C-alpha cells in the first residue's frame, strides 16, 4: 500500500513540474495538485482506520 502512495506522489510531482514548466499546460499543474490532495486524504483515512483497531484482551 505504501508503494501505491509513493507512486501517486511521484505522479503528482511530475505532473506539477510539467504543468509549471510548459506554457499553456496549467491544467497539468492543477491535476497534479488534485492527485496529491486525493492521495493525502486516502492515506490519512487509511492511517486513521488502522489506528482505531485495538487488540482484544
């Protein structure tokens, strides 16, 4: 699961760099930001779900 998180972060960074560097491709920058935000939300939800489980004594 961590590999998917890192892959999506890498994709978001690449899209952001291409969108910022190339003129007229600002939509790629916006898409990179959206992918990064969705990735953080997904990772945070998964992390909080895992933290709720407590071992039964």
